[in-house]
C-alpha cells in the first residue's frame, strides 16, 4: 500500500508567509505596491506578473474556502456571512484594482517582449477583460453574485419525507431520487411526484430570483456596450475559439445526429418495460432511471469512505505509475473531500481548485448510486487536472477555460470505465454499469443543447415587452426547446406544469450563466480521448496528461490537439463519434445478461 502524503503550500515571495486576510486594509498595501512599482525592463515585468499571481492566488483560495464551507452547511449563518463579506467587501475592490493592474501591464513598453505562446494567451484574455470592464458594473456584479447564492440556499433546504420498509425519513431530493431506480413502478412514481411537488412549491420564488438575475445581467452587458448578456459573456468567458453561430451548429448537429438515437433508446426501454409489466402502456417520466430489464439499482459502494477507496484503486489500475491514484490519496489524507448527502448541504458536486496549496477540494452528495460513482470519477478528473497544473508559475496558466477543464473530467469518466470492476465484482453488474453510462452520453448531449439553446433565447432574443421576458414567455420557450431535444416517446400527459419548470433544477442557469455548452464540447472531446485510449491505452493516457499539463498556456484547439482529438461541432464528426459509442453499446448488449427472477 502506498503511503499517504500531504502537500504544503509553496513559500511565498511577495506576501508574508504568515499573512491572513481580515479586512480590505490588509490587502490594499499589496495592490499599492503593484500599482506604483517601476518596471524598467521585461524581466521586471515578468516578476510583476509573478507577484500579482501570488496575491491573486491567495485571494482565490481564501474565497474558495469560504465558498466550500458555506456549501457544506448552507444553514450556518456565520459561514454565509463570511462568504458574503468577501463578495460584498473584497471582490469589488479586487475587480476595480484588478482592472487598474491590467491597464498598467497592457501599457508597459516591455509588453512586446512577452512573445511566448503562454504569455500571449494570458495577454489576450487580459486585453478582453480590460476592454469590457466598467466601474458601474462592479456593484451590479456584487449584487448579482449575492443573488446567485440564494439559489443554493433555496434548493439546499428542499427535503421530502419518504417511507422505506415502514420507516418514514426526511431526506434530500438527491437521496429521494434514488427511489426513481426502484423496480416497483408505484414506488418510483410516488418518489417522482414527491420531488416534483417539492420543487414546484418554490417555483414562484425561483422565478422571481431568475427575473432579478436576468435584469442584472442584461444591465451589466448594456453598460459594457454589448447588445445582450450572451455577447457579453462570450467575451467575459474568453471564447476565442468559437462563436454563437458555432453553438447553433452544435444544436443542429445534436438534433440531427443524436436525438434519433435518444428515440431509439426510449423505444427499446419501453419495449423492455412492457415485457416485464403488461400494464405499462406508455413511457412516463418516472420510468427513465429504472433498469429496463428489471434489475435492482446498482450499488457500487457502501459509504463515502468506500467510494474514495475504490476510486483510488480504479485510478491505480488506469495508471500503473500510481500518479493518478496518488493524487486522491493526498486529498483523502488532507481531508479535502466532503462526499455525503445531508440536509442543509448545497446541491450538486464540484472540484474546487485551491490556488496556493494546489490540492483541490471535491464536494458532492453521494447516496451510493451509479450516478455518484460517475460524479466521483468526473470530479476526480478535475482534481487530476489541478495537480498536473499545480507547479505552473502563474495563476493565469493554471486556470484553463471550461472547455478544457471539462475535457479532463469527462475523459476520466470514460477511461476509468474499463476499470470499474473494482466497484462491480459481478460481471453482469459491470456490463450494466458501462451500458448505462454510455447510454447516458446519448442523453447528455441533447440536454446540453437544450440548456444552451435556452440560454441563447433568454439573453439573445429581445423580449416582446419590458426589460425581460415574462414568465409565460419563458415557460413557452423552455417547452419548445425541451421538445426539440427530448425523446418523442415519454408521455407528459397531465404533467405540463412540472415540465414547464424542469429548467429550474439546473444550477448553472442561476449560478454560472452560459457555462454549459462546455460540457457538450468536452463530451465530444472525451469520446475522442477514450477512442484513442481503447486503441492504445498507454498513448491515449499520455495524450490526456499532455493536454492537461498545458493548463491554459495554449489556445483551446491546440490543447485538444495535444490530446489528439479535433475541436469540431459538425454533424459529420458528431455522427462518427456516436457510431463509435453505438458500437460499444452494441458490444455490451451482445454479452450474455443474467436473467431476472
């Protein structure tokens, strides 16, 4: 067994090693130094960038811990206050002075000597950030971030009471959703209604919150000289490698190349359910998660500790050098994991980079399902990315765009799948797990297109009246979009009021607007990485690591090229990838399953 290590924060050179943030005055002196410092040559400019990176890395990690602790316990008022203090007091000054630092750097006569690709990529982002900065947006962005945090508090407080084996228990919606895998149709139907009713109870509150967020976001965009928030965010997110038109191509390609496969899966699911139960006359929303062959839900692990141990073993099998598994061992030793689902915990899962120490934190709501296994290896891929970029000299280099970050996580889902036998000793359970995950890819791409197209409508389509669309217009647009990318078999009869609000479960719409197409782009890249891995495991893994180690020292297309995968949204390319996935699904289906009963 490998020894578990801890990592220490590298020594500081600009900030004192004992420095701690208590109030803005503690930070001002370092900004003053950077703003007033003389830069007599290119070496001095590079040192200036290094010192700025150290300061901003400290502040980033300080914020990260405030966010992590709040999401682990959303009901703790002190933790909420600590996060809000940073958002309301520290971030506005960071934004304003950060823009001043950008202008100082961009005005330096030595800028022309920064000719390395990594430096050019950094300066490109800095130039855009400076161009779109407006002083009047600083308080609006603070208000927007404060409002965005309300979503986690509202959803984190949602619970339902379920009855299992005669015992009534109050559980989170995440835990209740495990019942959607029950082979008893009445059980999963009841669970589905409990979850939907609880969400619907707060739909007006979430509508009002979203109205406020849209109004703030559009105002920020208009202040910066953009026609709408969509165009503003393409600049703010540094989308240099693709445009809104490319997103529309992605939507069209998915509708033509993937949605037909989604219909095939739904047809197959309905037929299998009907063979098990002749009373099933239609596919209903509560039928989408159950094993269609009548098997009980897969249980890949028993506890959070078991999940971590098995994931480490899985990563060890994937990478015989022990490097990937070693990263998770470090995180376990340093208690950088919070994986259990519990009341008061924010929904979802994430890997949060910690810029100074370089050891990230994984947060999730595990309840022993296959979905949780996938979430863990997904976030584990992000963690690997954090470790592989840990020693890059500048914060800007360690923060790749999401199209690259999600390539790390989604590729890990697929490459690790060949080693899921550590979770499933039974060969048939392993077959079912792989099959379910591959079929979920065919569900993921249309869902990504749904959310992304909806966001383009929300922010890119002028409302008929007023500053924002009415809730009725929004509901209608959502249903149109949903229907375009959903399968045509699922019967929503009598459930329209729930369907109109399915979008409210998507955290990204509230907290990280326009961050979603990245999942689709990265899913395509991940299939390519996996295909390379299946053809030559060693070379495929090396390409994966090589791409991740670049961080953000090259354009996105070049990073994808390092992994030996194209950056392509065309129908032809997506069709080729789907053919590969379909072939793998066919191989799994041709394996002899264990009969039920």
